[in-house]
């Protein structure tokens, strides 16, 4: 169970690295505009906001990877904390921005959280 939890933690971290790239570097490019349903004008107007969001997603990814590197009780605490942050952010995003966020962000975090706690 612990191995499955670590795999999901790594996957959630990779998802957030991908979101970082989308938001920080591809926001006003075709791939970013498609992902976030933006027009070129809206992407240009909100580019700085997207980059800011991307930075926060990078912090979430860093925390998850740091937890994996630490391992043991400290790593467990990191992973529970950062998966909880991702879950809350995903639930908020699903409620306020797009229901897709529930499946892209919140559900993987919830599964990871369950596996990490069960694998302890």
C-alpha cells in the first residue's frame, strides 16, 4: 500500500509540474489557451495571473517530491499536508472555476491521501 501511495504522490506531483508549465509558460500559447478556454485577448490580459497560479502549483509539486525524498515519518507528514492542500485547492477550483478540476486535481489527491494514510 505504501508503494502505491508513493506512486500516486509522484503522479500528483507530475500533474502539478505540468500545470506549472501550462500556467507559467504556455498560458498565451495555443496549448495553454485550449487547456484553460482562453481567447488570445483574455490570455494576454491575464498572463501574469496565470504565471502566479503556476508558481503556486510548483510549490505544491515541490512539497510532494520533498516528502517522497524524505521518506519515513517526516515524508509522511509532508505528503499528507501537501496532498491535503492539493485536495482543498481542487475542490475550490471545481466549485468556482471548472468542474474538470475535480477530476484532474482533487480526485488524484484524494486517492493519494487515502493510499498514503492506509500505507502507514
